[in-house]
């Protein structure tokens, strides 16, 4: 989804609603008390989370987008654990019980994997020229500049303390960004 102003708000909302759609389709299994919570977590990781993160590797995510995804994920996890917010069970405890890593880390993992894929492409490849090309001499509007995908990748590399050389090597990147499910 492309918005007129180049933001991703609608796409994030659409992906969250796609996740809830998958949730409703599978709620018979996920809300069944006879099914073990680890199995529910595995089912969540393989069916619902991919629906929520489809196409997210090219999003320049802001904190509020990550927060929206995280809130939706935690509501789903709390629901199939049988908890409500009033029970005041910590998110880390619920994640540990069902064996699900935070969605923010998975989003970063997707973005860095896509970055390595783009960087390994030849310079004349359409995906590389379309993503990394900067338009010069464009008059920009007042205020803070729009967050770009490459800026969010640089932020991820800095946060995870990964060099660009490691990001280009598939196996090294896989080791550097592997987020073990609890």
C-alpha cells in the first residue's frame, strides 16, 4: 500500500487487521484450553505473525508503528493464555510461557535480512537502484525529514552492533541477528 504522503500508517493498520483475521480463523485452536501453550505459540509464529509482518522488510518503521504491532501481538498472546490486562501478568512472562520472541526483534531481523539481500545484488539490479537511489536537488518541506528505509537499516545496524560487512555475509548475518524463541 502506498500512501500519498509516503508514510506507512495504512500498511501497518492493514497488516494488523490481517493478523486479526488470521487470529479469528484459528481461534478455535488458539482458545482451546486443552491445547498446550507452547503449541499455541508455535502455531502463532507460523500462521499469524507472518501475516502481520508480510512486506514489513521494506518499511521505515517509527516507534509508534512498532508499538502498534507489539500491542496487537500482546493482546493475541494474552488472549490465548487466558489472561486479561487486569490480571497484571508481565509481557515477558507470557512470552516465555508461549515461546514467542518480541515482534520488534523479528521486524529488525526481517529488515536486516532484506538489506543483505539488496546489497548482494548487482548495482544495475532494479531493486537496488530503486531502494538506494537518492534524488538530489529536491526542495524538501519544513519540519523533520521523512524517515527513509536506509536510515532505519542504519539504526538497526547500530542498535544491534553489526557492521555492514557482516550484513552482506548471509551466514554471519544469520548468526548476528538470530533471535531465539524463548
